[in-house]
C-alpha cells in the first residue's frame, strides 16, 4: 500500500483522493426518518469528525457505511455510499467490506474470549493460523490501543472481565487487528477516563498515516483536537461540512453550527 | 415519631399472613417428593443388592434381578439421544441464528410447541405406524428410541434455542462487524457460550426419556426376554415397562420387587437431574459476562 504524505492538519487539501463518498443518504427505521439527504466526502488519510447532539443520526450514519442495516429489518437506507469507488450496496462480498472497515462503538463489547483471542479473532477469521504471526499482530494492536502494558501478563484472562475503559481499548485493538482502511469510532471516550482518552487520541493522530478515520464525538473539543474536517449533524441533517478550524473560528455558513460549537445548545 | 399507625399495623398483619400462606404452599410442594422417596426407600431398599442390579429375572420375574431392563433403558436412551440431539441442536441453531422472522418460521415454532403437547400415547401410535410398520424396523430398540427421540425433540430444541438466545446480540454484531460470516460467529462466539445450557437441557431430557412408558410399549419394549438384545433391531426390556409389569401383571409378586424397581428407576432420574444441576452451578460460576 502506498502511504500518502501526511496532510497538513489545518487543510488536508482537496487533492487527496476520496475514500468514502456519500450521496443523498437517507436512513429511516420503519417510518421514522433519522437521517435525511446527507451528502459528504471523506478523503484518504484524514480524520473526519462528526459532531452533533443526541438523535442527530450520527450512529445510524456509521451503521449504514458498514452495512449494518442487514442486521436490522426495520432499518432502510436510501442513497449512495461509495467506499473505495464501490457502492457498498452493490458489494457482493459484504464480509470483505466489513473487514476493511473497523468500528468501535460507545459501549465496549469485550467478547467472552480471552484478551488474546479477542484481538486474534479478526486475523483468524481472515485465515491467519500461525501462532507466531498472530502473536505479532496481537502485541502490535494492543500496544497501539495503549492497552499492552496493562494486559500483557494476563492475555489469557477473559476480555469481558476487563474494566470498562480497558474493554474499550480492547475493542479498538480488535478493530485495528482487522488492518482496516477505514476506522470508525463512535464516541469512544464515553467509557474511558480522561488520561486514557488522551493516550488514545495520540494513537489516532499516529494512525492517520495508515488509515482514514471517521470520529463521531459529542465532545466538540475532541473534534477540534483531532479532526481535519468536521461535519455538524443536527436532527437527521448534515448542517455543515468544513475544515475543523473554520467551524471553531466562526467561518460557518449556518448560525446553528456556531451555537452548537460554542455550547449554546445541545 | 415512629409509632405505628393503624394502617401500619394492618399492613404488617397482612404481610405476615401472606408470608405464612405462601410459605406453607411451598412446604406442601415438597411433601409428595419426600413421601415418595421415603416410601420407596423404606419398602424398596431391602430388594436392592448387587444381584438385583446385575442378574436377569427368574421364577416368572418374582425373583432374580433387573439387569436386562436396566441395560435396555440405557440403550433406549442412548439411541434416542443419538437421534434427537444432533437434529434438535441443528434445528435450534437454524431457528435462532438464521431463520428470518416470517410466517413460515412462526409456523415451525408453533409446530414445535404443539409437538411438545402431544400425549405420549399418541407418540406411541405414531411410532408404531411410522417406524415399526412403514420403515419396517419391527418392534425394536431402534423403533422405540426413534419414537422417544421425536418426543424429546421439542424439549431439546427449546432448551438449545433459549441458551443460544441468552448470548447477547451485541456479541454477534461485534463479530459480524469484523467481517465474520454467520457461521464463523456461531462457531467461535455463540456456541462456546451456549454449549453449557444446551448440555443441561440434554441431561434433563435424558431423565425424562428414561421414565417414559407409553411410547416404548408398542414399539420395542418387551414384557420379558430371556436373552439380552444383540442389535438395535431386537426388542428389549425397559425399566419403566418392567415396573408396570411387576406391579400389575404378575401374580404372587413379592412386594419389595416393584418398590425396588421403582427405587432404581427414580434414582437414575435423580442422578441425572443432580448432574444437570451441578453442571449448571459449576458453569454459572464460570459465567463469562
């Protein structure tokens, strides 16, 4: 894989190729619309922030990208989501698609397997069998997720028995073990203490070299710290997409964006 | 300040009354169990001996032991399990993990519930028609076991499905999100966490199957056989039918024999039940989430 030069934090530059293109995306559960007519582009090797109050449709957006609508009969997705130039709704091998997209959800799910097996699961699903190879992947991913030092002596204890914050980092390690091209994090810091949050944020900044990251967060400052560009979702609509600094320095198209960023509602 | 008002006192009396009523109901519940076990041990224990357990009956069944019946019940249950467990577990996995929620699935679920409600004598007649006559198994261990297996199926399916559904959906989604197929998810995450519950259900099923009389009466269990069965196409004696026979069909039966047979049968069942309870307790201690 060719690693693109790291984009400057203040402007990723329009020349970076599009990793994920979304056109006129609408999502509804049964008859309840949660997301309407969203169009945006996520470019390669950027951290793309999505901010917005609860019920804005942020999580549904992520679910649609990963084809999780397949798990939920009431979830209907309209519009186009193009990942790596391919419409995800036309992908035959949806398992291959999901393997290239890592997801981390707000409430960590440590699978009831050992810590080691949790992280080794994705490589194993992908056909890696050699212990030595798995050992390398597991250690690398746990280090990346800032968890290695805490669990290296108990890799065989159950992942579901770790503390909440550790489980969250375990799910990040697990997502990384897929070697994803796109990493989607949904309010990962909810169950994590501030110190660990900062450590993970540092990790994410490094990861930008290799993967594209979509960061859904309800901490606007977190988006400001990390995201190159940020979208503001409100009540199922994408109000604004722009370079993160613009959103915070007031160069916004919609006054509601400024109100949210300044903490006047939400 | 904390003096009881009239209402307080009345509430307290009512609460005591209900506690006493509910408690005594519970007490009544264990009375039959204690009485049955007590009577059986009191009257049946003198019959139990090594000879009783491991020799065939003699003198028109009034003397000797019960070995052919004991062996027969074990065989019947084993063959029934071999048929019902793979089928039931497979069906439950399909219903729980794959089946779409449509009218067809609901019809299957309804059929399973109804199958559980079919009286055992009807199962027996079905067994005669299907296995003894249509499949030409004759009255044999095979026909009797398959009849038992069909009776056991709904219980195995329900127990398995419940233990599968006790595995949180979040585990499945986490796995699917990594690009796992449904089967990979089932094999690596769902089944390992459900296997304990499935096992408990199967053991409970064994204890129920062992005591059934009607389904095997016409399909493979014999009144008396001088020889042990040589294959699954032979008839066999069985504990439950033997108990019926020695209690009602043989004149001048020494009283301790039927009690002894009943004691052995119920001990087998209780043994299986305790095994299942012990297993469940052990595994609950190892619960992983």
